[in-house]
């Protein structure tokens, strides 16, 4: 009898633990989902997956220079054919979605060519820091699409504090 009582207590404890985890570990926040979307998009770009990157752009996408989705695809395709790219996503500040189903992101990344990345520790710094402003729109299915983007090279001295911390982890002694 003692064994069945212990087993019953174990089962109750297990069910109680599962219920607590289910309540506290609900779906991730919208900010976390947006950051995951950004990381996945970076991985697609690093793998030169043009179709994958293009699937992340909204049909009415445009950038700060007036390029539409097709022109951006041509630009990326040419870049992917010429060189490899390594992208270290640094800081990302997300402004949550409003009632219009849009969100905005200000993100910083360290970009280098694939060849330079091999020697980055020897060269200390072999790339450039960029700041991206991105407007996201909810897609008809689950998830987000990039509706508009702007980017510019920024000096390390102008990086977000959290980006600088991550960059220093990549390049100790910086």
C-alpha cells in the first residue's frame, strides 16, 4: 500500500508541476517572436538563401532609396553571387505592434564578408557596423513580413550600449 501511495503522490506532483509550467511558460512575447524572426532572416542571408530572404519581404516592400521587392531581390542576388556574408545581430529594440498590425525595429549588426570572418580574430575587426530601421507588418498567415527598411553604416562609438557589449565579446580587447 505504501508504494501505491508514494506513486500517487508522485503522479500528483508531476501533474501539478506540469500545470505550473504550462501557466508560467505560455506563448513567448511578441517582442521575442519578432527577434526570432530577425535571427531567422539573418541566417537565411548568411546561407545566401535568396528565396528565403525574399519570402520575408512584404509584397509592397520598399526601402529608404525607393527600391521595391523585385529591385531588392536583384540587389541581394548580385551581392550573394559575388561574396559570402557573415552577420552578427547585435542589439535589437522592438516597438510592439499597434492596432494597425505593424511593429518597428531598430537593430544593429556587424557585417563582414565570409573570407574576412575566417580571419576576424587575427585582424581584430574586419567588417562594418550597421544600424537598421525596419517596419514590420503582420502577414496574412502567422508571423511578420518586412514592409520597409533603412540602413546605414555607423561607427562603433555610436552603437547602442548593448550592441557594444556583444561586439566586445566577439572581439575581446576592442
